[in-house]
C-alpha cells in the first residue's frame, strides 16, 4: 500500500497581542496536527504588556517550525500581512491566538481547498466558556438570535458563502488581492473575503472545520467589542456598498426604532410601547429556545447579553465613522 501523496506546503499565521494566557493551548494544538505536508508557523507579535514574547521565545527554542516576527503597530491586519510575508507555504492558514484547532483541522481545510478550487476555505467559530459570564456570552453567541445567522456562526451547510471564520487560503489568491486591508481594525476578514469574491475566487464554508473560540468574559468587554464591530462594518460598507447584506441593518434598525419609541412615549403616544414589548418578548423566546439547562438568573443574563450585542453593534454602526 502506497503512502498518501503529500499535500502542498502550509504556513500557519497568527497575530498575537497580550496573548500569554492562550498561546500555549493554541500552539500545542497546531503542532499536534497530523498534516501530510510541510508545516511551519509564523507569529506576528505586537507590543504586549504581558509575557507573550517570553512564551513565544520558549516555544521557538523547542520548535524549529516556529518563527516570530515583530508587529510594532499591534494591529491585527498588519500582523497578518507581516506573518504572511515572512512565511513561504503555498497555502496560508490564519489562526487566532485565542482559538484551539481540533485534530485534523489543517488536513481537512487544505483537502477542501483542493477539492473545491476555492481561494479561501473556513468553518465555524464555536464559542466556549467554562463558567460565569463567559459561559453565558458563549451561549448567546452560539444562538442565531445573538450573533446572527451567518454560516460561520454554525447555522449553514457546506458551500459558497460570503465569509468564514479564520480561513485557509491559497497564497496566489491572497497575493492577487493584496492581502488584508491594514486600515481596518475590525471586519478585515469580511472585507478580504469580499475582495476575493469580487476577483472571482470562491469563499467556501466547510462545517467540518469547527474551532473552539473563547469570547470576552465580561459584558463591558463584549459591548466594546460589538460597538467596534458595528463601527468598522459601516466603514467597510462605505468602501464597498455592494457588500451590504440586509441582516446587517437589523441592529441599527432596532436602535433607531427604540429611540423612536422612547420619543413617542415621551410625547404620550402609547404606540411607543409596541417595539420595546415586541423586542422583550423576542428576547424571552430566544432565551427559552436555548437547550442548555439554565436557571432564572442565567436566563436573564442571556437576555442581557443578547441586548448588549444588538444595541452595541447598532449604536456603533450609527454613531461612529471608524477612522
């Protein structure tokens, strides 16, 4: 019996900033991958205030497939472009420092890339949380009512899509569109996938590529994150108006509607109760649909998380033109 043909050379690229608490798990999962081809890893590290650089130095001393490059800006898209430029694989797989690849992920991603002829293949972001607020946030993010119905949230079937979580690219596709837009602090993945699709490349969703992701652990951090998502989504839409999807107007529309309801109630018009009541009812129904057993206080916490995600995203979209 002959050995399987080797797969193309693969470079994993990772942006890292203040990531000392998650890097060990991330790198351990990558180097444990059973990939049938050359594999190397490049981490672009920003100016961290923790011991991220020390963790990377320890790994580099024991793993010759790892190289570390400096990212003075600390920005994610710049880190990714620097790591891509410093690597040489025919295939480039983006991995985030806070994600943990399951066994067989890279083999599956590259096999799907070759099978479909896509420019980028990716899968599902699976939020995880062990306890407390992070567990509640993870449950809310898994719901299509919380973070939306996009395929990469875990709600679609295999096939072409608009964007995916992480992404495994052919280097030729990345080079042809110029890599990541370094002016975008957030939403750079969606914008890159938009340019890939406009250049004629397939962006392919493979639900077998399911990666655990550890979300923010407080509502304040989550609200800040989603405010930025909304603000930078507006920036991307202004740059590429045809990239707009109707689902992206739901949160801004909700915020405007609630502001209008508040004004109506202030003027003594009881019709202003309609939208708040409808939204509250929908929050309750969406929370009840979560299959994980939850007590009353946890269900209320999930409702607060849903509302924080929706209102922060919508307010960011409406009020801040990202610079």
